């Protein structure tokens, strides 16, 4: 009887591991990719003569209102948390559609395409409704946002490898 229990537990354990590998892989990749994309945007803002914290403060306008654009620790931290949360949520969507056995190159290519679709939806549909200031300020550093989305997509290329690594643990 105990042998049957051990055999019965194996599929359940593997099912849990598969659920967890998706969550862990997507979360780690989402945080890393989102961080890299925001680092690119912050550096681009600084090069354009804006404060490097400005993009995070503008992100915070979504939740905190127009006064968040003036900066300060609270709005910048709020923008960072919102940016990280959205990056992770989008990475979860990506991880759900990309097979675990994809190579980094294949996953990165699909990730960049995915991020450009996200960019198109965000700039045409979401941002005009929830944060018009961010949409307007994206034009100030123009192409930096496009590159940031590409950087995010490249970071999503880590998802399959992170999922495989988690399963191997």
C-alpha cells in the first residue's frame, strides 16, 4: 500500500513542480527584464537632460495622480513597484505561451515580438486611458522606449531556461 502511495505522489509532485517552474521562471525573468528596460529608460532620460528618476515618477502617476510626476521618494518607489508588477504580470503571460524547451535565441526572438505587441497595445490603448502623461512624455526620449521594450523582450528569453533550471532543482 505504501508503494502505491509513493507512485501516486510522483505525478502530483511533478504537476506542482511544473506550475511552480512557470511562476518562478516568469517572476525572475520579469523582474530582471523589467529592471533592464527601466535602467535603459532612466539612462536615456538622463542623457536627454531629464532626471533619471523621472520615468519612474511618471509611471507612478497611474496610481498616485499628477502630483507624483514631481518626484520624491514615495512616487519613485511607487513607480518602481508598479513597473515591476506589470513587468512580472506580462512575463507570466509570456511564460504561459512559450514552451519550456525553447532555446534562448528562439525565446528571445519571440520575446521581442511579444514585447512589441505589448508596446503597441500599451501606447495606443492602455496609456491614453490610465496615464496620459506617461504617453505624452514617452515622446521626449522617443526611440529609447522602443529599445527598452526590445531589451524587455530579450530578457523574456530567459524564461524557458529558468523554468528548466527550476525543474532540475
